[in-house]
């Protein structure tokens, strides 16, 4: 009896850039001068030395809203949501029209699961700066998490209209399209995201999953390798690569890939199942 091919790990229906995996293409922190990657945890950014240095800037410039916003991003990157939120609130008290701080507040609230308040913060950022594409991407991801896919698509599409180079908006709209069964539209969006930012790992992984589901295993393998070229520690891409290698008959490399993925995400059931299959003693 031919065994059923194992399912690849999918992110289209879930929190893709979920708080534990890599750069949140679906939302980014903003300083006064530009975007800062968001919700992944970066212990260095939240280190005592870094926070102390930023606090010195605030002590020297206690009326500088941007200084609070920058320290808030450091707290958020280090996983200290409470301190991050306090700094964004302080920035907004000093400058109620600081749209980047409103967007950053929206992201932290989203991380904390306070989704209604997150939407309100992103909406306020949009009211202040109607052409601010990042706020549409952030709010779109909250709508996506809530299952309000039409509203999510509208926000991602507006972000793309405002900023056609926005890779995050293309990627995240692709996730919605794939979840709705529009594989052609999803493929187009993932490819557009890669064209606009070839250094991001997540669009390669998402496109690889889509190719694998269509039976294009070699194309999927190329994309998972592309994801890993951009982020060598991307556990999900390692596991996905291992499952495709297994389906292609390369059991040795498949085992190595799945084990590497498990070393980064020991909770992955797909990874554990992959290793168990590949280390099982063949029946005589």
C-alpha cells in the first residue's frame, strides 16, 4: 500500500509571521526616520545596555517624542510589551499626531491579543497620515487574524496602491488569497513580494508551499532553499524542505533537514513525524 504523502506545514490560514517566527512582514515597527522590523524577539535590542543608552537620550531630551518611540521599539523587540506600550503612550502624550507611534502601539496591542484596540490605533495612524501604507498592512493583519478577510484584502490592496514596492502587503494579501482558494492570485502576490524584497524569507516559504501543493516539488525545493538563504535559522522552511526531499526520495538529506528544523522548533509535529518516518526500521 502506497503511503499518503505527508502534508507540508501551512501558514496561509494562520498567523504567518506569527510572533515566534522571523520578521513580521505583516507589521513593522517605525522610528521617526523609517521602518524597524517587528514582532520577532531580539534580546539584543532589549538588552540592559541598549535600553540604558536610549534612556540617557530621553533624560537629555524629555520632551522628544521620537526618543520614546525609539526606546519603545527596543522594548518591543526584546519582548517587553508593557514597557513598549508605556513608551508609545508617552510619545503620543507629547505628540498626539505621531502616526508612527500610533502604528507601533497598534502592533504591540496586536501582539498582546487586544485586537479591537489594535485596530483603533492603526485606524488613528491612518486618519493622521492617510498615505501611510505600513498602517494599512498592520491593520490588515489584525483583520486577517479576526477572519475578516475582505477587510484584510482591502487594506493590503490599499497599501499596494499607496506603495507598489511594499513587499509585505503583497505577501500578506497572498496569504489571504491562498486561504480563500485563489492559488493563482496568491502565487502572483508571493512572486511580487519576492521581486520587491528578495531578502525576505517568508515569501519564498509561502510560495514553496503553494508550489508543493500543486506538485511542483523541484520548484518548491528551490523556494525553500531561497528562504533558508535569507534566514538560515528558519525552522519551518527546514522542515518543509525535508518533507519535499523525502517526497523526492532523498531520505538522507530529508532527515538532516527535518532534524535541523526541529532543533529550532522542537514543538513542530510535522518535524517530529518526519524524523520518525525517516528513522523507522523498515519492515522486512
